[in-house]
C-alpha cells in the first residue's frame, strides 16, 4: 500500500475546505484550509524569512510573515516570541498601520499622521505646531484634536507639559506613545466632556469637524486663557469637498465664535486676536489677517472681566 504524500494530504484537505465553503460552512472551511497549509508549508522557513526581513529593515514584511505563521499554527512559540520582540523593537509600528488611522476614505484623510502618503498635508499641519512652539514655552498645554499626537510631541519640545485629547478610539495595541507627552486621551468628545485646567490650548484642524463647535470652544475657554486655533477657508476646503468638515465659516464668523465662546465660558469679556494665514498650496505661515487665504491661524487671548 502506497503512502499518501504530504502534498496529497494537503490537497485533500483543501478540497474539503472548498466543499465546505460551497455549502456555506465557512468556519469548517477555514479549519480544513488551515490544516492544509500547516501540512504543506515549512513554517520554520517562513519564520527565518521574517527574521531576515526585519534585519534587512522591512519590519512590515516581518510582522506580516509572523502573523501568517500564527494564523496557520497558533502554537508556534518561535513566531510568537519573534513577534513580541518585533513589537518591542518598533513600538510605534502597530499604530502607524492602524486601519482607523487615516479614516475610512483613502482619498480624503480624516487625520494627518507621520508617514502618510500626502506630504503636502503633513507639512501644512506641522507648520502650525512649529508656530505654536514660540507661544507655549514653559506652559501647561492642551492639544485638542490631537490625532496621533505627533503635534503634541512637537509642543513638548517647548511646553512645560502637554496633554492631548481626541475623539479617535485606537485599538489597545494601536495607542500612540511619544516620549515628551504626558498623556493622550482618546474617546474624548470635545463638545461635551470637561477639560482639565491649563494655560493654553491648541486646536489645529479640528474646529471645522465638530458638530457643536461653539460649545467645544466655550469648554476650552473654561479651562484655558488662550487658544491657538486653525480654520480652513471653506472656499478651498469646505464640506462640499471634504466629507469630514461640518462647519463652513468665513474668517469673520471664526473670529465671532472665538469671542462668543470666551464670553460664554463666564471667565472673559472678550478676546484679543493675532492673525496668521497660509496661502493655497503653501505650508508657510504668514503674519496678518487675510480672509482670502487658504488657512487661517488665530491666537485668541481671553480678556479678563
């Protein structure tokens, strides 16, 4: 009696998987195919390839290979140990590949993040944080709408302390970490949740997203005495072209909302404003008020009663 070869056994299990799939038994099909792959694949070789991929500088390929091994054989201790070592060696790798990081639309990113495919967007955003560095020296700062926290980290280079707040809810293994940031608070609704007292808040690329932006601004002014905020000119970046924008304010309304929020907080009689702006397709901040510019950046300081 001839022996069934490993390849023949794996092929038979694959046939069983396909038959089960045709009958709608997906879980059973998955198990048959897992067994087929475990029989026909040299998992040790895949593990070796993962190690070499990491040594060659391709952590993404290494993680993909190790996860594939564990999907086929969850008991592989070598792959599990190497995956843990990989995570320790590249602590930010997982959140940078989060499926929720940029939002569900790859053509219109909901939030900016380091390594994103649009360097023009990240350059515009980081210019605003760079400007804020000159204002936050030694202060306790709230980064409202902090996203992944890369801007919070930038602020920490000058600020006394930085705490970030964002509605995004990354998975437990996708939580960004930055060495200079005191804490990043996720699942935080700026329109309803209270904020801790601080000296200043930055609100870059968030006000236009908020369903109750006036209330969010009032809550912010209830916690801080100064807000440095950005707002996009709706002529170029309004809800007509960005599905995540819900407030299409001209510059005059942005200014009014800042003043109303300061008064609504009960702490101030008004605001003093300093203006900067960014031209179309330029990351550079220019001083002065320009209602026709692409982005506006306003430093609003509460005037005591």
